[in-house]
């Protein structure tokens, strides 16, 4: 029996060694790779039509820019894939400090656009730190909770985690960038859930969020202490009644709903999409890119994009269950839920079922920071899957 057990253990070690020596490419989730590649390619195709008339004499201006961003993001994905996720766990404090430092730098020295400080201008590239902060936020918070896995049921652990999370959330909120702050909040909720935080703690936090939102939107303004700017309040409340002021506060949502409905089943095509081409729809290549896509490609074209997102989210949730350790599961959960939240809010606001918050549509909305940050996040997901398969 002793010899048999020893032989069995020896064979198990041999199998693990063989698995570790297996090329990284063979341990990838190729379905997820195909979903990401498909979403990026479809987004570039959509942008080619949406922005064709935006720059006179250069119909491919935004397509070329977005293609460059996708190529840079692809390199970032490969780089993230080559990094063992345990590296992030060891240096979660440095990641958290870097996230907070970037957000503070934006407030102190960021470029102001339309009354907001969200970007840092490097001359050759203007990037939005809060987009990259989404991934850094998840990595740092997951590292903190993974180090305290045995104390996850203690109220102190939950309170400290929320306290840490509120620092970057507050710095993003005062830029002001309410939409991205909400994404951070969704990632926090996902990480706490995957970590095994008691339901009583989560319920208490949920009640606190409801009380805070009520105070910010109604109680404090009624007492003469406004927290949000008037346009932010309108965006958060007027979507429930889009016909209340179609020429003013609800103009954007009214035009977006009209644009989505105008596409019908098969779409109007690039040449016939008057809502997009004649600029009736504001921000048609960024915030309302999905509405423009629906007008040009119709229900079928929009549904195809949503199916790609669904496939990506499904594979991401699967990675949560297959992660090799607690930290990797927390990171995967935070990335997937943050991604899903962005898709849901962006698509929802174009159809009038969610408030307008300025959250970009992943892999479609024009913008380098969002494209690169999302691709790097997908690289981290793939790295978690590959190492998890190595363990198994």
C-alpha cells in the first residue's frame, strides 16, 4: 500500500509538472480570446460608419485612431497575460497608492474640459486615469481582502475595505465623473460578494447607499446644500420622464430613443442614418455610440454586439469559478462585474431605462483610455484562467 500511494503521488507530481511546462498558448481560454477579438473588430467596423461624416475630407480619421488604440491595447493584453496574478497580490499596497496618486494628480494638474478634470495631457496622448484606475482599484482591493480571508466575517474587515475603496471613489466623483465612480462602486460590491462578506454587512452597505443617494438627490438640495451640479441631477432623475423637457434637460435621451427606434430591424445604413450624420444625436461616437449603431445596423446589428458581450461575460464568470486561489477569484469577479455594469448602463441609457452617466461602451465608444484599459483587463482575466488551468 505504501508503494502504491507513493507511486500515485509521484504520478500526480509528474502530471502537475507536465501541465506547468505546457505552453501558455495551450492554456488560454480561446473562446474568451475570440469574444474579445470579435468585440474589438465589430466596434471598429461600427465606428467606421458612425464617424464617416465627422471629419470633412477624412472619413477614416477616427477609425485609424481607434485602430491604433486597439493595437496598443492588444500589446497591453499580451503583457498582462505574461504576468502571474500573484505579482499583483504582493504589491497591492503600491497599486492602491498609485491609483490614489493618479486620481489626485488629475484634480491638481489635469486638463479641464467642459468643467471637468478627467484627463492628463501628455502632448502626444491624452489619457483618462480613472479608466485605468478601474483595473488598479480591483487589483488593490482584492489584494487587501485576500490577505484577510480568515477575517472576512468581521465587521472591521468590511469597514476597512469600504473605507479604502471610498478614497479613489471620492477622488473620481469630485472630478466630477459620476459614471466612473459608479463603476468603482459596482466592482466593490462584486469583490465583497465573491470574498464571502456576510449578507448582513452587504445589506447594511446597500441601505447606506440608498440613504446616501436619497440625501444627495433630494434631502440636501431641499435644505439648500446641493452636492451635485444641476446637470448631474437632471441626468440621474429625468430619464424616468424623458418627455418632460425634450428641448432642454431631456434632449439627449429623447434623441437617443428616437435614434434607436429609427433603425428598425435591419437599420438605415451609413448613408441613411440622419440622426447620426446630421448631429441630431449628441456625442454619437462616445456616450451614445450604441444608439448610432442601432440606427445604422438595426436591431440585428445591435443584438449581435450584445451577444458578443454576453459570451465575454459568461467566460469571465466561468473564470471566477476556475481561479486557482482566492485573490484571482476576487480579481476576476471585480473585472467581469465592472465590465457588465458599463455595458448595462451605457446600453440602458440609450434606450431610456438607465440614467445618463457618461460611461463609455466597451470596445466601441471612441477613446483610447477605455479601449486600452479594457483590453489590459481582459489580459488579466486570461492570465487568471491560464494559471488556474495549470493548477488543475
